[in-house]
C-alpha cells in the first residue's frame, strides 16, 4: 500500500477519497477471505477431529464413527459441509467408556 495512504489512515481523523476498481475490491476480498480461512482452519484443526482423523485415532472405520454419532455416543458438529467432532467431547466419551473396546491407547 502507498506510504502516503498509510499515513492518512494512521491519523484516523483524516478524510480521504479512495478510488478503487472493481478488480481491486475483488482482489482485496479474495485476500481477506484467504487469510481468514487460514486462521480458521488452523484453529479448527486444533479443536476438532474430522471423521477420517477420528477413525484413524480409534482404529475403526469411518462407518463406525458415523454409527457412534447415530447411537449418541459422539456428538457431531457440522462446520460448513463437514462433520467434525470436538476433541473435548471425544475425550469425554473416552473417559466415560462410551467407546468401549475401540480405544487403543
């Protein structure tokens, strides 16, 4: 970004007229969405298991994970089009013995 523009923005009291093209606005929006997605995905990976990751962790098939959800042993969370499971909920289910013989520590 132009240094003069940064200086105007830094004063907070300055009024400035910005002329931008539709392409500039679209590029800015794409950049903002991309950065936001990266932050959210980094946070998401730390707090949730995907069906595939949870199946690997528990040494079961993905179908078994869906069955656990259907039986109420695990509570799925829908994030966009994905189904995920909270790490804390999975740990609680393990602690309560809801997943029984499937746990391999």
